[in-house]
C-alpha cells in the first residue's frame, strides 16, 4: 500500500477541523451546564469512539474494499438527499433565517431600532433619562 502525502495532509486537516468543532461544542456545554457534565460527556464520547472504532475496524478488515466503498457511498448519498429534502421543505414554508422585519413595532409602540436602544427622546423617564 502506498502512502500519499496529499492524502495525509487532507486527512490531518479534516481531523483537525473535527477536533476544533468538538472543542467548540464542549466549551459551549461547559459554559451552559458546568465543567463536570462537559468532562463526563467528553470522556464517555471518547470511550464510545474507541470501542466503535475497534469493533468496526476489525469487522471492516474482513470485508472486501469495494463493498465498503458502496456502503459509504450509499450512506453519503442518503445523508445528502435528507439534507436536500430538509432544506427545500424549510424553504417552501418560508422558514429562512434571513427573514427579518425591521419595521415591526416593539412593545412600547416605538419602531424597532438597533438592539432596542432608547435614545434620550425615547427614554421612558423623559429627556432627562430619570436623573
């Protein structure tokens, strides 16, 4: 088997990207729920990955490579069709993230501004701002 430098670099880049995404998720969970649940989830996830990798790795070494190519191709095609369906069904319903109504009034009847700031003439306490 020949080892390709380009293949190694691409694999390294993809692995590093996935590790960065995983670290971002762990940091978000840590921020929201605390470090104990994030640490427990990280350890359990790492153990699950090791067990699944060894189990599937030993099973895959006994299968012909062309069967594994077909299985991975069918899975990728299925995920792509699913994402395509989800995108278009949301698009037809008008659930796009870019739909923003900037002219909608806020609770006090003033038009919505940037971040809901109150200027000196719109402050609830008047022009003095409650001072």
